[in-house]
């Protein structure tokens, strides 16, 4: 050792520090790389991505070769620094101690902290660059890696820790939703909204989007023939529920276009019975995603929602569900009116039958949706009575005024702007 020049020892120390920096950065980059972008590039045939993916598929071997290399390099750095100090400061114990501290500082800054920060900032670039030498080192030191992993596996079994089957664990629905939320700037605004709405389908039921019972336009076969024709020829919907005497006695669903094959004098109750299709009933509180699948499997576009007693609660169409995903695209019937209308003073006139979920989404409100589904229901629950017109209240931080009540329900509510 005494024959080796000081300059060679210094060069060896610098080489060890750089090598240690490579292993430290490679470890951080391999663990921090985006696995989904990596999988995408791997499928596209990116060679560096394929090498990196192959290394990550055997994480225990990858970490073993990195840690093995880093341990040997750091040991070499300590040995070389001791030799250099002994040659330069022979007999001076204080100088030798100071040089050891300086080398430790150099390892911490140049071989650990800095390369790890760089690798965490640019994990993909660093990992792709490091993948080739790491692959060669893994082949070269495979016997040593295998020997080390024997002890690692034994310790894991002793601690009763098991490697997940299939490698990386699958993401839960909530984690996928968070992934979509955080990737908003990389996805078109409309596509981003659609993806988020898809995750909400499992939390929304048919009760949240259905047309309430009292707003359903139905054909009553018990009405006089002239009145029946008038209802059929002036309807605003392509599909109509058909009842007999009472809305609870739903007989079927009529496609209005089928009437085009009949003369006017042929349109009667018997013709409607022949042309209508059997009723498709939907249990209350069915999740929207499940109902979307049911519509597809049963080749239906409209269903009658019934409660636990079999009584009519409302009506749901395929369009109602699709609008929860992509937004409104159908035209409401003239008698349906607007759910909310902005006034000159900045306030809104709200329909009492408006869905709380719809108001929250369109007006950025925070009405509770775990109870009543409509604004009318929420206010009635709050008062436990039918309030008089002109009554003011505060719900979920919003100032409201009852404008009109009719037939034991609230028809119109004014929402005042926040001050």
C-alpha cells in the first residue's frame, strides 16, 4: 500500500464517491418511478422501460445488488480515506479524525443526499439510465445476490411477512379516484369530469335522479276516449307509462311512435294495451351503476321505481343515468320548467322539486344528500311542518325564503347570494 501514489488513492476515493452516488440515486429512482407510465412505455416497446420493468419485477434482487454495491463502495471509501489520512498526517491523531469527518460529510452530501434528491425529481430519466448498468451488475454478482437473498427470505419467514402475490398491489376505487383527481391537468376538462362522474355512480341511487311520482306524465286508460287521444297526441315524451285508474296500477310502457301506424279513430284503450310493453320495475335505492348494467342486460330504456311496499316512487330513464356521467344533453318538456332561474338581484328562484344533488353540482352548494332527495323534502324535514310563504331559514349555510307553497308541498324557493 505504501507504494501506491497519493494521487491514485485520491482518484480511487473520488471514484468510490461517484459510484456510491450512482447506487444511491438508482435506488431512489427505481422506487419513485411512476409504475403506470412505466407500464405504458413498456407496452410501446421502449427498451429502457422494458429493462427497468424487468428489474422491478424482481425487487428483492434489485435492492440486493444496489445495497451490495453501495456497501462495498462505502467500505472502500472509508478504507481509502483512512490510508490517505495516515499518509498525509502520520502521527497527527487530530488531523486523522478531522479527515474522517470530512470524508463522512462528503459521502453524506455527494453520495447520498444530492443524488437521491436528483433521482426523486427525475425518477424516470435516472431509472432508465441506471437500468443498463444495474442489469449487468445483477448478472455479474448474481451468486452473491442469491446468497444474500437466502438470509433475507429466511428473516421474512421468521417475521411472517409475505410478498404480495402478483407484485404491485392493485389500486382501490378510492385510490383510482384520487389518481384521476391529481391527473386533472393531463386530461381534457370534459374527459376529466366524465371519469370523476363514473366513480360517483356507485354512490348515487335511482332515487337521486328519478322523476318524482307527482311529476310523471302518464296515460290513464280509464279516461274518456277523446281525452285519451288528446293526451297521446300532445305528449312530450317518446315513452309513456300507462296506468288504469290509479298511478300505482301501472300496466306497461307505451312507445309513442307506435301510434303512428294507426288512424286517429283507431287510437283507443284497446290499441294502447296491444302496443304497450310490459312494465320494468326498479327497486328503490338501486345504485346507478348497477341500474345502468340492468338496463343494458334487459334491453330497456325506462323503468318504474317502487318502494319496499311496491308503491310507485318515480321514474328513471337511461338518459337520466347518462346525464349523471356526461352532463345534460336532452331537452326538457315545456311543462317541466327550469329547476333554478337567476334573478336580476343575484338571487335564484329554485323549484321545490329540484334534486339536491343537481343543485349542489350546478350552483356549487353543500346541501346534505344523505336524507331527503329534493329541496322540498329537505325543508319539510327541517320544519317538520309545511311552512307559510315568506318564511325564511338558513340551511347548510345558505339563506332561503319560501316563495310559494301548494298542495302540501313547497313549489318555489328563493336562494339569496352569500354576503
